[in-house]
């Protein structure tokens, strides 16, 4: 193994920032969700890298749990997108700014 | 990388070629069998018994003009068949045809599989699930209603049956205690898992038929409803690649069934690869038989079957297996 | 054995859960039968447990079992404790047995009510609560049951929640009971402070160490709870109003079980009450006054259920007299027989009301003897038992109470004796006033119009309503034979061990003498009632308008208790809230500077909408910038 | 060998991540994310986390991304809203914040000293090891995740089912059919009437 831990962490940080840019700049809920996935995945990479450094399976478990939660988040997010489409709403998060409840 | 890079490359090359020939030959077998089932002759003009029909078909396909429909997304449109094909072939690479063989006349031994990892089953599942992107991308990139509907149907079907499929397979994993195909098939020397895992096998088989988009679950290309589904807009060799990918998927799933439930390459008298081929052939025959016999299901029936029948049964099987393994 | 008691306790709870979950999925009748079968199973369990208890040697019949401790704080700990002895067994049998019969009765009674499933679930809940109350081995768990029966009583009185009167009655019952609950809770606190424990065994063991003052105060507080729950003076006003609920409820809760909880409490805590003789005397006096007062009021009531309700009050007052005289067994014995004949009377009244399509005024009845012969026969047994006529059950149990008064031979004993005999006279009058006005006399126009069609339509009532009445009639007739003076001795010998300090038991001679007096006086009362009400006499009307006018008015207003409470509490509260809302709220808080406060809030709200603009991306941006700045700060500072 | 694979995979990961964010069409974005996931799986394999890599492909590629594509195809062209129309200061601030975080983290990780890679057990990263940890130390987390997933599934169904036109009951269908039949009958009789009137008119 010649690749060091810092490299993995740096890649992870870069991916995280790219995802963050997506979340901050895009207005379509679908793209925001996709960017969020990028961020989550970069975190997974960090977790697994640290797990490898320590030599235990804890970090990998965390990564798996993050995946599970990501699946849950996507289900709810996509459900919202579908609901918005059904109600003929514009798929733009900037338009979703009034609470009605 | 069990045998070194060169041997692996050679084995892969051989395997791909065998598969493609197998595919070509199987199209003939299928047409012939369907013909007989329907009291016809099937192809019988080209060569003896129509044996050369696949080659004639190949020639025809090659001659077709490759065109891209207006409005299609060109890159994705071109990419889709390759994705489908590559994933189908890749998944097959992990199938074991036996343990170790010696090349006659030399004492060079090699393994009768390309790779064996401790997570083979997961890898096959992973590659198999990637294969569906070929369908979806093809359907979407064609910019055609029917193709899109076919692709979406494919996804819905995949998601519904993947769950039951995986759960059914987990029963075998629990019993064998491993995800490696070699270990699993070796564990069945005394008793094929089809007997203790009969519930799991039934679910597996139905789900496998659905995952390979074979009749009666071929809703992704139901010609009465969505013309030809995701490959409506494809022609020539690209269409052939889709067809080949689909068939190779069927072969892969047959091989998977053979390995997981029928002992894989093990069997008396004959060498492993022959047994494997016999078992795969048996599976394929049943698939063709089903195609000739059963009418296509409706889409809601498909969903109902997947979620309300297969999933509970697979879960039951899983629980039973786990309980037996723990308390035995 | 204790397992069976646990099962008895669990079954109604399971019933509640099942009925709540299944709800409308069950057919209405199915829900009724399900609840009834559960009750039958509970009764069988209780019966078998009782038999097993009886088969133990005497003196070894007290079983305490701690299921688990669910609350510990310092040296205070409360567990789910079970106390099973002779008294508990009697209560279990009464609750589950009468409860089962009334569940069956309810199937017929609530047949046409779309919400009968909810009713059945409440009934099961009530039975569960009552069981918790009687099987608990510590006062906290008893309080839990105490509160739960209050709740279920509230729910059931207000079952017809579109009837404003029913809602009002339910609230009244709940508030009155809450006063009692507070008293009981305070008593428990005091006992814990004094003795450091809330378990019965601990309290009984430590009771002798208390000074008389301490014991008296504690007992007085417990008495508040008992008085409220048992509808005794002065917290009795809720019971007559509670008759707005469905009739089975009146029979089960407001006659046979819940209202007797006060008697149970005193009998249960007798090792403590022994140390507070003054409180015991107070109990007797409350009882005597209460039984005379409610007997008098009952004579002028015209609502069939209210008459029986006041009669219940007076009978429970008898029980109070019994336990107050330290003849605890007589109180419980009367509780036992009373459960039968009072439930019988209520259910019979329910059948009458049913046949008359909901009419409850006895002036609109009359002559029902011929149309409802079975109901008449059964209710007659109940009425004779209630009036204490030998050899019906009420005679034995009530005379046992009075004989104890004779036996004690103190001023209090004589008060109890004379008061009780006078009460017997009143009982005879009001009971048979009811019977004569409902069943004899010439039919009223209303009854003449309604009854024939009603009887032709469904006879005297559905069999699910008639059979419980028959069974109760048999019980009302024979349960007195448990304790025939000088012949059988079961009631006393069974209950004797619950009072470690001994109980009062009259001699056989005193008993028979009292029985003779009681029966004679009861017959006199019946004769008076016959003279006044059976024939078409204008005597009652003359009294009503003539010399007894003021007295009559007082009785019809129930001796002004309700008016007293209204004046003492309701009016001042109304006045105070009116003052607060009209004079304080509307004027004081409308002043300009205070209105400015609202403006200020609105201003801040508006100014923050610039940032809180609902655009999620902006929030995320600020968040990200914040994280970046934070890390930067740590980097720079930490180096 | 490892370093080559690492740089290829990470280069692909970054490129595909940029594509995810920059692509106008969500379908292409999703496919780019798929590429990102596969590249990351390769990185995970480099870290000997075979099971997590396989799970990454199966869970993300096999399930989550499939759902994404399905929904994007379902939503159709409406999904392409929101690419342009943003104020420049927003872009600058967003890029600034992200770059700040990335640079800071990189500075930290290269400035810090880490230990070497640990020596691995034989079963590091295998399903057996993960499964054992998941079923013992992390059982609660596992259960909680399953409950959350279940709730999310229910929520998805509830959201997705909203706004659907109400399905008519059998009675309503019958009533509607009867009504239209009645209407047809009336129209037919009117047509006959008209025809007769016309013919009569012609006759006259």
C-alpha cells in the first residue's frame, strides 16, 4: 500500500465540496438530492479510510449505516418530487418557501 | 486473479467466445423448440435442420444500416447496448465450471473459473444490477415513448424482484456459510440445496425468470403494449447486442441456479464443465418451455406477485433456514 | 392460584385492547359476546382461585406476591403487588360475576346503539380498573385502580355524549370523585410520612405505633376518598345524576361494584381504622344520617332509576354503619347481597324502560304486572330483598348490621340500631312505592298506548337481557342463606381472618330479634306504601300540596345539597371568572403601551423575514460558510 | 500499481462529481453519479473494504440510482428546471464556502501526522467480519436503521399516493354509466325526432 491516508481524505474533501456546490447552487430538488449523495459518499470514503487505518470494522459499519439512511432519505425526497409533480408544482426549491399547515 | 494475468485473459477470451457461440446456437434451439411446441417445424431452410440459421441472421444484422433516431441523445444511445452486453458477460465470469483441471499432455494445471472471491455472489448481484442501466439508458436515450415506457417497466420490475431474489438466495448463503460459488457448490456434494431450500428455489426461479425479462414476465418488450420496449429504436448489431445481453443474462441466471441449488459442476462420471452445461441446458429448456406455455402476465399482476407472494415466501424461507441453522 | 388471579386481572385488559384494535371490524353483537366471554373466563378463573384459596387451611389464606417493582425513589418503592385473601376473593367474585351478567345484558340493551363496541370496551376497562383496585397490595396501586374506575365511570356516564345532561353528570361525577381522590392521595402521603411504607402489610404492622391523632387524620383522609367514591354524605350528589348513563352502567358501577369501593377500602384498612375510634364513630353517623336522608329523598322521586340510585346510597350507608361498628363482615356481606338485588332492580328497571321506549317517569307507568309478568316477579324478589323481608337475602345482611349495633351496646350502637330500623321503614315505603306505581295501579295513558305494541314486538325483552335478570333473582333470593343466624355461619367465618383485631358479631338471639323487628317494620313500610300508592288514593297529592308542602319541596330539591354546592363553589367561581375576563382582561390589557408590545413583536417578526425567507439554499449557504469559518478559526488558533 | 489505480479512480470520481453538479439534465447527472459511485467503489476496494464496495454498488447502483432514474423519467422534461437564473454573488459565495472547506480540510490532513496503515486480520472487510460487528456491537444501530427505512418507505408511499384522482366506487361507476346511457338514449331520440321533423318538412 503506497497510497497514504491523507490522499484519501483529500479526495474525500474535494468530493464533499463539489457536492456542496451542487447543493448550494442547484434549484432542482432532483439535482440537489444527487449532489447530496455525492457528499454522503465522500463521507463514506473517509469513514472507510479511517477504518482501514485503525484496522477495525467500525468505520465500515458506519458507512453501511450511512448508506441505509441515504436510501431512506432518497425515498422520502423522491416521494416528495413525485408528489410535487402530481400536483403540477414547479420543481424549484426556491419556489417552495411558504409553509401551509 | 487466481492463475495469473495471461491465463485469466485466455480464459476470459475463451469464455466470451463460448458464450457468444452458445447464444447463437441457443437462438436456433429456442426457435426450433418453440416451433415444435407450436406444432411447426421452426427454421429448417439454412443448412441441415436449419443449423446455419444463426449465421444467416448474423449476416443480416451486420448488413443493416446503423442509424441514430432524430432527437436521441447520441452518446448515451450508443453506449446503452455496450453497457448491457458488458454487464451480462462480466457477471458470467464468476461461474465455476469445476475446481482444477490439467491440460492433457502437460502438467500445467489451472482453475476452471476465472475468479473466485469471497463475495462472488455479491459481485454477480452488483454487476447484474448494473446491467439494467443498459436498458434504462437505451430506453431513455431513444427519445421514444415506447422505449421509455419499456425502460421504466424494466426498472420497476427489477426493483420488485431484486428483493425477493436476494432474499431467496440468502437462504443458500446461510446454509453454505459462504458467498463464494466454489464453496457453495462444493458444499452440495452430498445433497443439492434444491431439496432443503425448495421454497427458496421456487422464489429464486420465478424471480430469475422475471429478472431475465423472459416470458411470461417480458413486459419490458411486450409487443402488444410497448412495441419492442427499450430496444424499439435499435436496429442491426446494436439490437443484436441487446438480444445477446438478454440471452446471456438468462444463461447467467441459469448457471447461478445450477450453482446455488443443483450443486454446480459436481456430478458423477462426467467432468465438471459437462455437468455444468447439462444443468444450464436444463434450465434453459425449462425457460423456453415456459415461454411456449404461459401467457404474459399483466403489469399489476407482476407487481402483486413480486411483493405479495414472492417476498413473504422468501422471507419465510429465510427465517426457517436461519432457525434451522441456528438450532440444529 | 395467584396465576389465576393474574389471568383474571389480565383478561379484561386484553378485552379492552382487542375491542379497541378490532373496533368496527367486529360485528356489534360479536363485540358484545367477545367482551362477555372474556368476563365469563375471568369469572371462572376467579372462582377457581377462590376455591383453591378456600382449600387452604384457615389462617394461611393471605397471599402476597410482588410481580415487579416499577417505581423506586430512595426508600420509597411501589411494586405491582398482588394481595389475595378472603376479602379480595369476595370482591373478585362480585366484580367478575355480576360483571359477566351485566355484559350479557348489555348485548341486548345496546343492540340498537351504533357505538355498542365502544361501550363494551369501556365496560371491560371498568372491570379491569376495579380488579386493579381490589387486588393491589399497596395503596398506590389501589389509587391507580381508584382513579381508573373514576375514569371509566366518567366515560360510561357520558357515553351518550350528545346528551348535554349526560355530559354534565359525567363531569359532576368526575369532579366529586377527584375530590375523593385527593383525599385518598393525601392520606397515602401521610401514611408514607408516618410509616415509611405504602404496602398493606407494612401499614398493618406499623399501625399500632401511630398515635391516635396520626391514625385519625390518616383515616379521615382515607374516609374522604371512600365517601366520595361511595356517594355518601356530603359528597353524594353525583350519584343520582349519574343515572343519565346507560342502565347497565347504573347496575354495574353505581350499584354493585364501584360505589362499594369505599366500603371495601374501610374494611381493607380495618387494622388502621381500629386505631381511630372517633373516625369509626363518624363513619357510623355518616351512615345513619345518609341512610335516613336518602331514604326520605327516594320517597318523592319520580324517575325510576333515581329512586333506585337513592336506595343505593342508603344501602351503602348501611354498609358504612356495618364497617363503622367494626362488624366488617356485615358490611361486606351486605355488599355481596346488595350487589345481587340492586343489580337485579336496575336491570329490571332497564327492562321496564326498554319496554316503554325510554320512559323513566314512574307516573307514566302503572299496571305493567300483566304485560311484564316475568320482570314483575323478578323485581318483586329484588324489592323484598331490598326491604329486608325474611327470608330474602337483604334481610339477613341488613339485620346482621343492625344486630351488631345492638350487640355493641353503646350510644353509637343504639343510634345505628334505631336509625337502621327507621331506615328499614323508609326502604319499605320507597321500594314498594316504586313497585306499586310501576306494576300495580291503573296504567297511565302513555303505558296503555306503548306497552301492548312493545310486548307484541319483542316480548318482555331479548333473552340476553332476561337471563341475567333471572340469575340475579335467584341470587337475590338465596345469597342470604350464607349466614342464617344459628344455622349457617359462612359469611363471618370466611371474612373473620381479614380483621386481625377481631370483629363484632351479634349473638344468635340478637340476630333473630333484629330480624323479627326488621321484617315487621319492612312490612309496615310496605303497608303504608300500599295504602298510599297501590290504590287510586289522593293522599300523596294531599300531602304534597298540604301540610307537608315545605318538607316535600325540600325533598324534591334533594335537601338543597346541590343548591348549597352551587352557592358555595359554582357561583363564586363564575363571578370571579366573569370579573377577570370583563374587568381585568378587557380593560387592563387593552391599554396602549401593552398593545405596543404586540406591535413590537410583529416588528421583530417582520425584520427577521429578510433572513428567514424560506429559501433552503440560503440556509445551506450560511451553514456552509459558518462551518468554513469555524474550521478556519480553529486552524488559526490551534496552529 | 495501487497508486495508478488510485489516481485513475479518484480522477474519475472528481470528474463525475463535477458532472453531477454541472449537468443541466438530471438524467445525465444521475448517470454521472453512477460513475462516481463505481469509482468510489474502486477506491473502497483499494482500502480492502470488499463488502462495503459490493454493498455500495448493490445498494446505490442497484437500488437508489435506479429509483432516481425512474423518478427522473417519470417527471420528464419538467425536471430540467433551475439550472440558470442565479445571482453572481450566490455563485461566488457558494464556491467560496465550498473551496474554503475543501482547502482547510486538505491543509489539515496533510499537516497532521497519521499512523501507518494497520496490519489487517485475514477477514478484514469480509461479509463475515462486518456481519459479526453489525449483529453484536451495532445491533441497535442496525435495528434503528431498519425502522427508519421502514418509516421512509411508508412516507414514500404516502407522498407518492397523494394527489391521485379518487377512484370511483362501483356504485358511482354504475350511476355514471346509467347517466351516460340515459344521455345517449335522449340524444338518439332527439336525432330521430329531428330526422322525422326534417323529413316532414321536406314532405311539406
